[in-house]
């Protein structure tokens, strides 16, 4: 691999209970753990970073280092999250003592790693402590790696024999974590913003399009990542400062810092709705108390605020989410004429209420202050990015004059991103006996299931109604069976319920999508299928008709769940 942006870092001091729990789990005295505990703030970041949604779950991940890896887990107990490992009840190599460590060994902590009883383990730890070293255990989460932590160990003020792992190799912000915890056996953590110079390829591609046309419209089915992409773009604008990278192929000296790309900008996100108006977005009148009663003032909206801020070349971003849920043409009003790239900074309109001074809040002041020129223009450095769900049919289509001013980008379901998120091994054979399956098989089935489902949705309803990858984003489990049932619950809670709401009066279309056949194949009962036609109750006379019924897949046996998911994914 190459240097990759760092998303988050956790650091534990190698002392006290941390020494005992990483040495070995003997099940007696204080050698009873196979994990590292984290204080609430650091633990919450751990759970949030890896998408652990409930405290009852155990989240599986990989603990990796050059030349090795082992299974790890995030679990919750004793009112905190813990980071644990699975390998003979002993911590992975970088977090254990090692004889005569050097630049080629995973660990920098010198000592005897092989004691197989509590007394010998205590002696080994005492020998290490007698060296007077300040050791630290480090876990690094890289951007774009959903289920991996890269682990290392370092020594503060290391002697010459250990200077290959001195904490001075760490970037200053991470050295600050070391100084923060000192020699207290606890954990400190830091999340890094991956915007600016650390932006991911999807953000950089969007930036490139915005440099060609400062108006972009993202269109796609729900759950395809439009909002996530806009959040990352906002971070790019707000915090373009440099970040930290780490090369996971290096044992200790893999860190680097990247420079800032430009000065911080301003962003605002607006969700359009039927009551949102020109007065909200551009400028309106608000009552204000005066010494004699009530007066009025001209109140600038987000468009005017950001345009004023960007008038001297500063970067600004206006996000208009749910773009077609309000009357976008009416909300933008005469400012539509200013959107075109070749009109930016040149074409002008007269703002309403020009006889009343319009002042933006101080945070949006430009070099000349807060007063807005009544002859209003949109500067080139103001980006306008809108987003809308392609499946919305309860709203009016966009005005043609408005539509032509935007570069329209389709955001389709991202199967590659889903495969990475769920750890899919796409080379696995799904026809193998389940006893031979790994979590990579279940990840493969997850991707195949969404692709097959969307193929049927596209054929029946059209591509605009496909399901996004977020519906299966949190499918996980530390074992194959756990992950399979997690997939079953995602189907029950996200797929079936969403489709039932979208197709309340169209059982035939819903049956085709869920592979339930036709009403002519109705039965009295079929508990094995996700959806099935129940035969009409003939006692109802002319009102009788077959109706579509549903079963919760997560209530099936393992074999039944697997069979139905494979059938729905058309991988029988």
C-alpha cells in the first residue's frame, strides 16, 4: 500500500492493567481480559468510526501489521467499549513483549513473551518495568478501510537501541495524545478531518466538476451516498488544512503530514420544503424591537451571506438538499439569472428592500465589512450543490430553465463500496456447503443480493427506484452465522418495509420484485419465503382475492435463512 489518510487514532499507555491483559488471559487474578478498555469519549469514537449501532452487538474487525494480522472485535461491557483480539487469548504481536526488538520486529516492547502462567507473567512484566521505559500501544484507522485497524507500539524518549520506534516519529498531534495520557494506563483518541488536502477521490472528482460549472445537481435513489458525499464536500470547504497519512507497509516510520490547500471556507446546508421561500434563501423582512415599538430589518438568507463571504475569492458552498421538495424556481427567484458560470461576478440584480441597509452576520464579512451591495451578484467561488432522490414522484419536476444551469450527476448504487464495507470476498463460491463459509462469503451474498434486487426493481419500476447500498451498510458479525442473520435483519427491516411502503397498492409489482410469483400461485401458508401469495378467503364472495403476505427472514433457521437469501439473490 501507499500512504493513506488517517481517519482516527487511539493510544494506550503500556502500564498497569494494560500490561496484564495484553500479556495473556490466564483467567485468574488480574489476568482475566483479552481486550483494552477505552474511556467513554475514546470508546464512543471507536464505536462511531466502525458503525457499531447498539451496545449489545459485537463488531468484528481485523487488527493488522506488516507480516501479520488477527481477528479483533469491539464490544461493550462495564459501561465502556473495549477493543479485543482473538488469538490464543494473547494480544497480537505488536502489543506484546518481544526479545531484543529491532526495526524489523512488530513490537518495540522488550521482554519475555512466552510465560504460560501468572507468576512467570508477573516476573516478565516486572523485568520490563525495571527498564524504565514508557511504552504506548497505537491503533490507526485509515480512510477507505471499513474493518481494519493497523496496530503498532512506540517508546517515548527511547534509548538508542529502540530509537526506531521513538514517539518522536509520530506527527505532533499524535504526540500530543502521548503527552496527554502520560504514564496513566488509559486511552486517548483523535479523529482527523479527511477534507482539504486529504480529500477522497469521490470528493476530488466532484470538486473538479464544480470548477467546470459551479452548479451541480446530484440525482439518485435513496441510500446511494448523496448526503455522505455532500458532508465530505462540506468538510473539504470548511477545513482545507493538511492532514496526516500513514503507510501500513511500514512498521514505525510510516507517518507524514500534508499541507493545507487553501484557507477555510464557509458552508450552509438547506433542506427545501413546501414552506421554504425566496425570503428565506435570499432576503426577507424581519421585525425588530425599537425604543418606540417594533421596526423592520432586511435579513439576508444563506445565499446572500455566502455570496458576500465569497466576494473576495474565498471558497463558499451552499447545499440545497431535497431540491425538488420545494418550489426551487420560486425559491431562487431572479437569482437564477446569476447562476451560470459565465454570469458569475458580472451579471447583477437589484436585491429587494434596497432602501434598507442589508448587513450579513460578522462571520460572513468580506474584506470591506458586512454591508451587502444592493446590486447583487454571485461570485465564481460560491459553489451551489443540490441533491434530490430520483424516486420522488410526489413532487413537481424541476423547471427546465433551472435544470439547464446545473451539471447533473447520477449517483447510482455503489456495489464496490458495499463490498469493501461488508468485507465481501467476491471470489468465493456461494454454492459451497455453509460449513465452509466465511464472513467473506456472506459479504459476497450481500452484494449479490442487492444487485439482483435492483435488477428486478429496474425491470419492474425503473432505475430511479433502485435501493442504495446504505440498506446493507451495517451488515456485520464476528462469525459467519452472526453476519448471515445480520443480513436477514437488514432485509426484514430495510428492504421489505421500504418496498411495502412504496408499493402499498401494487401487490403484483411487489411480488415480482420479491420473487413471489403470481396470484395464481396462491397457497394457504408458506412460511419459507420472504413474500408469498395467500389464497383468497372464498367466504368473502366477490370481495375475495389473493393477497401478498410476508415473513421475517431473521426468524428462520440458519438453513432456511440461507436458502431464501440465496433464492432472492438468484445465486441458488
